C-alpha cells in the first residue's frame, strides 16, 4: 500500500506540473498575441495617418520640380532651378541630386566637346522632415528653332533608419526659340566636269558669349 500510495502521489504531482506548464504556455501565447496585435494596430494607424511611408510610397511625399529653361536661345546661357521638399515624417539621408542635361548642352566655362555636358551631381546630404532646398544648374544649349530638348532630374536618397536607397525622377523640356549661330554656304552655280571649285562657309554669331571649339563637317 505504501508503494502504491507513492506511485499515486507521483502521478498526481506529474499531472499537476503538466497542467501548470500548459497554463504558462497558454498565457505566453495570449500575451505574445496581444502584443503582436497591438503593434500591428499601431503600425496600421501610423501608415493610414501618413506618419510612416513604405517603400516607394515615400516618393509621394517628396516634391521635386524644375523652374526656368522652358524657352532658351541657342548659344546663350540657360538656367534651371531645381527645388525639392521632404513632406515625409522622417529624414532623407545621403541625398544626391542628379541633373541630366539635354543632349546638345555644353558647359558655360571651359572648352566645348563632342560629348557635351551630360550630367551634374550635387550631394544634398540629409533633408529633415518638412525641410526644402534649391539647386541651380546652367549650360549653353544648341539647336534649331522650335527644337524640343528633353532632360531629367533624379533625387536619390535613403530613408532614415533604412539601408535601402530609393529615387524619384522627373523630366522636363527646353524649347529653342531662336539661334544665335548662323551658317552660310556659298558654292558656284555652274561648274564643268573635273573642274576644281571653292566652297565658302561663313559662320556668324550674335551671342554675347564666345563659341569655343567649334568644328564643321561637310558631306558631298
């Protein structure tokens, strides 16, 4: 009977410990589920109220615009002003502004080149929530009258607290209203077979700025 009593007591003790363990597990599951639900609810409220922007949605709260340079005179200096504003609730870290010039752009200072002036980058740094800024870009454009010359602006950044880099891009167009560089070609009206002739090319400019490194190509 004593051995049987010990066995019964041991069984009851084991059963009590198992029940107690199950209650603790259930309590942890309930507590963990409640905390998770509360966190998800708070996160949802922040997203819905606009205090948190996810991924590319952050771009919707960034204002990026180009002013100036809508109409340009070929051969004269064109100026574009790029403004940006961060309307997110977090800062934009390591922000870089890239201005992609129209293909015919040449630098205001220095020699002209076949490649022209492709792009210019400016490191903006950190743009705090609600802050704004402006950068100025300039170049000399070439083209014929009514040419539509496209360009673009890219703002690259890293949302505060994130390692992912995002970008916002906008495009703009500059229209050539007139040209300050004129070409005049003079050739004889009548020639004989095997006769050598002189072709005269006259280049004229009404620009206040000098044209540097110009070259001409004639196709016969």
